[in-house]
């Protein structure tokens, strides 16, 4: 009994440590019926004369796309070894084998790697798919999920499905992950399970 209590305390400590390492706050819970979903409302069509770069204040150079704030600081950077395919009719962009770097002042940058990318400028989303890996720049924490969506207007990274994270000698799984880069909060929910790296369950 004491051993199980000790392990339970250990996983709580791991989750708190993960929160501090990533953003400082973490919440693990079952989603209520009104939990936000990954589905997004239909966006209004772009105004006449708007271009892809004007819609998001992007700098597009060859295989690199950069988003900066009003002071010229990089918010995020998107790189592909190939090329970005733009469709000005639908205001979308596609790419393969990409790396996305999200800058977070005061914290390690978060890096996302994925085989496929679809950016929808009117909806302000970047969708990573076909097996996604995210990790901090120092590689101390990592996440794996089938698909991940970055909402450029809210600064949130949202994943649903089989989400797995690793931190030190621990790992956990959940059905949903929300990383809020502006609120500096990480939320995992839905059948959260934690275990030691050797497979021993601790919840």
C-alpha cells in the first residue's frame, strides 16, 4: 500500500515538473460536455486584394516561412526541405517533411516535426498530420500524436486521439492535449494514464 501511495505521489510530482518545465501550469482532467473541440467555424472569405502573406504578416522565402510580431521578434518559424505549395484560390498552403519552431519567451522553444502540413489562412490554422512529434529544444520533454493543430490567432496547439508524452523516466497517455502558449498552460484530459518508462503503471 505504501509503495502504491509513493508511486502516486511520484506521478503527481512528474506532472507538476512537466508543467514547470514547459509553461509553469498543467491541468489533468476529464473534459466536460462543453469542452472545446478541434472543429473550427467557417471563416469569412478574404477581402479583395489580400494575398497569402498579407493575411498573416508572413515572410515567405524558399523553404522557410516566418511569423513576426510588431517589434520584429519571431513568433514562429516553419521550414521544409522541399517547397511550400500555395493555392491562392483557397488561401491554403501545403508542405511535406516539415519542422515548426514555436518561440516562447522565458521558456525553451517548442519544436514540431510532421510528414504533412496544411495551413489555412482564412481559418488561421496550421494542421500537422500523419504522425506528429513535438519536443522542447533541450529535448527534455516530448509529445507524440497522430495530428496537431496550431491556432495562429489564439496561440493554442491542440491534439486529439492517442497523445503520448515523455518526461525523464516517466511517460503518460491521454486522449486530448492543449498547449496554450499565451496563457502558459498545458492541459491533458481524457483517459489519462501514467507509467514508469519500464512500463509499470503508477495511476
